């Protein structure tokens, strides 16, 4: 049975970061869902149950029993175990795209001590600036080759509370008993992809910046199809 791709965006950005890849997958004949997680920070913690609910609700449009392939970008990778355990649909595989990995033994912190130290001074009344506002222009510009795509991504971004990055996410046992794969774009995720390799996962490298799926959606889609169809 052909996989149904579920493209999960980082809650720090928005679903438009997956739309170009979704278009290529659809053109190749695959069913694709891109759930929106833009509202998960509207209330206080815990946040991860709302992420699970958003994905599960989006999949109500997919026939029951149809297997799905979960694909997560960036810190959405930390939520794949709880997403999988909370779905009514069978999951045939999980693909991490330049993404953080859940802990081998949970719970998994969303923010490292170093990240929380970096973010703390930015918070105003507990709320953080948008993700691209954390960085200098020289860090942001290379992630975009198209000014329209850049404007879309930047304007769509939510403002999240600092408590989102302070949360810990459960890691249910057995979540990785189906094929797991890792697609690396580039720094600073080389060590993460090396850990994925150590876990016995398939790993591929498509060189680029952290939002490379926007710049090369065709190449990203090809890797996703290869991972999903050769599991």
C-alpha cells in the first residue's frame, strides 16, 4: 500500500515550511497531510497533548486503517513518539528531517540548558519573539532563496511562550518498532544524524541550511519517497 505522508512542521514555525514538498509529493501521486500546529501555544502547558490532537484531528480525513508515514522537521522530531502512540492510524515509518531526536529513555526536554539560557532574556511576560527574530540577518538569509517564501514563513510564525521550551515530552516504549530514517541538511545537526546512525536508522544527506526543504523541495521529496518505499 502506498504511504500517506504526514508532514509535521516545527511548532516554532508553520505549515508553509512543508507546502512545497507536499506539492511535489502530490504531483508524484502520493497522498499528503500537513497538519497545522500554529495554535498549540495559545494556552499554557502541557503543550504536547495539543500537538498530538492536532495531528490526529487532521487525519480524520484519511480512511481508518490506512498506514501513514510520519515526517518531522526540526524540534517536531521530539514529538513523533507521542504522536505515533496517540494516532488511530497505523504508522509504517518515521522520518526525521534535520530534526531533534527523542531521548532513548524519556522524558525528552524540548530545550537544552544552553538554549533556555539563550532564550530566557528574550522573553517578555513569558512570551518569546518569533523564531527568525532570535537570529542575526546573516543567519536567517541563507535559509531562504525566494523573498516571497521568506515573507510567508516569517509572517506565519507563532510567538510561543518560554514554557513551551521548558516542557518535557514522554517517550512511549516501542514507538520506533517500525522503520526510522534521518535526512540531514547540515550544521548543527551532524551529531544528531550520527546518533541516528548509531541507533541503526537509515541516514541520508541533502546539503543545505535548516529550511532546505523550501529551497529544494524536489530533492527532499525524493528522499522521503525513497525512505518510505524501501522500509
